[in-house]
C-alpha cells in the first residue's frame, strides 16, 4: 500500500510543502510515483519520516538527521533506542521545568522571602523567582494574593517545608486513588479534593469551592500545571480537576452559567 503526499501530511501533522522540501533535499524521497508522476509513500517511507520527526523534535538540524539515518553501519533499532533515551531525558527536563513553574507561582503568590540558599533548600533546584512577573500580573490584584502575602510574612523556613509536605501528601493521596481506579466523583476522591482545598485555605488563602474549581480547570488548561501533575501520575491533572468539580457540586456549588 502507498499513500499520497496529502495523506502523509495528514498522518504526520506536517505540511505538504515540508514533504516536498524533504524530497528536494534528499532527506525523504518517496519510494514510488503514480502514473501521473505524483509522489507515493510506502510504509518504509513513513517509518523514515517518523525517524526524521523524532530527531527534528529533539532539535537536530536536517543535514545531521540525514547523516544519521543514512549511516549504513547503524541499525534502525539503534535509532529508536537513541531517540527513546533522548526523549525520556527531554520529558524529565520538561517535568522539572513544570515543577519549577508550579513552585515559582506559589512562591510569589504566597510572598516567600527567603535567602538564595533557603530558596534552593526548600524548592530543590527550582528558582521561585523565574516566573514572578507572570504571577504578579495574573493575581497581584486579587484578595487571595494579598491574603497569601499577609500569611507568608509570618512563615519560617520550617513552616514552608511543612506546607510543602502537607500538599505533597494530598497529591500522593489523590494519585493513589487514581492508580486504584477509584472514580473521580467517589466519596474518597471528593474527600481528597476537599483536603486539597482545606490545605490551601489553611496555609495560603481562603479557597472557596468556586475558586477551587477555577484552580482545577487551570490544572488542565495550563500545560505547565498539567505537566506538573502528569509527572506525579499520568492522568492526574484531569482526575484532580474532576474530583474538585465533584466535591464542589457536593457542597452546593453550581457553575455560573447553569
């Protein structure tokens, strides 16, 4: 079976122009031509295109991709193993970056004022100031932001460690429910969501059920939050959102457009 350039572009999520360019530079020449001279791609061609796109996603220039793929001494399985290692490293790095965003946003929102040494001791190797401007632009005028800063002014380094441990325990609790296949609208999941809300209220700012649902939606809508929760357990961002919504509904909250 062979495929047209339009079909392949659709499969791979690239433009027809990109495929034409790959053909012109000899990176991906279709194995067949129709009677009318149109490009036709075989399964082997699709395999090569997949390899190309993996390397491109990893930042390799096209000439280096061509050299790698055309090396006669390299087994195709070696490419897959190498790409898997590189992609795994990329995923790990992105997860670390997402966690950095989470802690940076929370740090600014809660008014953390630590020495540089304490910042890295509490938050690992994430810099809480990196996204400070974005956080202040988004939440600087809210009552929650102001309340969190008032509370934060009295917290010690030990307090921040305790708060982080409490929230991590809640995340682990929700992740364990997801792993067990417990529905997000179950009593257990809603109770865990309530514990999450109460943790925020006790340590940061008054988190109403309505505000809590906004946070839940952000965990899914903002890819940085999503990546943070997915790093804890795949599917956790959506599960958290759904459990939060179910818990809010259990407590009488209804969407404003209902």
